[in-house]
């Protein structure tokens, strides 16, 4: 039975954007749960190490001031990488929006190129000049030929 077009609900059949709960289900796989836990453990650990360095700096260790700044920066980097991976996963797995087909080209006109597809570039190759032989290169090629012809020989056995 086909639905009545006047009352047909097309909203329920369209894919949801990446910010919805259906898209977020992808972030609750065992691998992602391990990533979430690792991110929390690392951030809490790095901030704890930063606080430890603050207390050491307050006790008179001046080198700890630098470490007190460094550990929270590490924690921020972990959050940045985690957030970037979450966004990448949500964007990669999201379905592509539907596109309307392009109209056929008019008779006698050139077809429009498909975006993202480029024509190959032809490069002509010219052979090297026949008379331009380098003496050192020729000696080296003779040496390599001798090594190839004598597989058990050592480089010091070369007669040339």
C-alpha cells in the first residue's frame, strides 16, 4: 500500500545529521569507550602532575614552575586530539547529502567535467643524448656489471 502523498511523513525517513543521538551511537563502541576512558585518565593524570609541580614550585624548586605549565598543556593536547578524532568519526561516517542529477548537456556542446575528476597530464619523454657519456658513470656501470657477473666476489676483488 502506497502512502497518501498529501499526508506522507518524509522527515522520519531522512538521515539525521551528525549531531543527533543516532550519530552519537557510533561513539559507544568498545574501541571508543576505551578511547574515552584513556582520555579521562590521561587528562586527570596530567593535571594531577601539574598540581604536584605547583606544590614543588611553592616549596622552593624553581624548575618546577616550567613543569607546572607543561603538564596542563599536555592535558590540553590530549583533549584536542580526542575532540578531533570524535569530529572526524562523526563526519566520516555521516551519509552524503542527496544531490540532484545534472541536466544533460545541450546538443553540440562539450560535456561538463565531473568535479573531482581531472584529465591526465601527458608528459613527453626525451631520451638522453647518446654522445654524453660520463667517464666516471661508465666506470661505475662496469664495476656493477662485474659484481653482478661474480656474485661471490668481494668489492676488493675487482680487477679494475
